[in-house]
């Protein structure tokens, strides 16, 4: 099948090499495809009926729907804020520094005690080796050089790890802090006074 002349359609040599080649390929493909098939007489005389109906929403209902969506968003945000953890905003009462062999370090930020006597804390650790899966380090309070009361377990990853722990004790009764490996009483991190 032959179609219209390409050069007559594009107007001569106004096109560059790549553009001309691309358009010529498209022109040849269109000519090879031929014209679309004719519409059948059945479709020409009676087009099909749509199967769905469009229900317009009045302008007032759009406004109501928008206000309801905004109210739901505000309620969800407020509920998330109320349920969320706000302890990071608590003031730091005291910071404890720890050190260990091979440059391992830690700091414990003791936050304000709650009404029940729990001392929440944020511990930042770096330089401890990662333990096998299922094993964890333990932070302990010491009294007169002896390991006395646990404050929680934690695992470390590469670099610096920050973990939240708790000390439900009267801290004035203790003299220091240590971190030990699992099934061990040998400190890998300690405070200056233990």
C-alpha cells in the first residue's frame, strides 16, 4: 500500500539528519499499518449504553467532605501525639561517663525520676563489639565494687548505638555502673568509681 509522499508532508529539507530518519521510520510504519478498520454498521447505528452512571456531588457536599477529612486528620495527629513517647523532652538530671578497653565508651543521660521512683535513662554506646544473635550486654549498678542491680539489656550495632533503659532503684545507694557481656561478671565498660 502506498501513502502520501513523506517529503511533501514535512516540507523538504528543513529537518536535520536524526530527526528526519526518525520521522521517516514512523511514517513508513504508519503507511504499512494502513487505515483503521471501518466502524461496523451495528456500532454506527446504536452506540453501546454506558454501564456506570456518574453522580455529581454538589459543591456543599465537597466542602463537608473536606472538613470531615481535615477533622479526622487532626484527631489522628492528636491521638498519635498523646500516645507518643515524650521522654526525650525530659530534662537530663545527670550524665554518667563510662569507658572500657580498646576505646569503647558510653554515656548515660539520667532523666528525671517518675513518681514511682523509676529513673529513665538514655545510654549512648560506641566501640563495643557486636555479639552473636540472641546475646546482649547488661548494664548494672555497683555497690562497694560489687555488681548489684541490673538496669537492662541491650545489643549494639556498627558505630554508635543509643538505647533507652531504666533504673528502678534509689541511685544514691550505689557507687557506680558497669556493662558486662552475657554470662560474665567482668566489666567491658565502667564508670570511674565503681
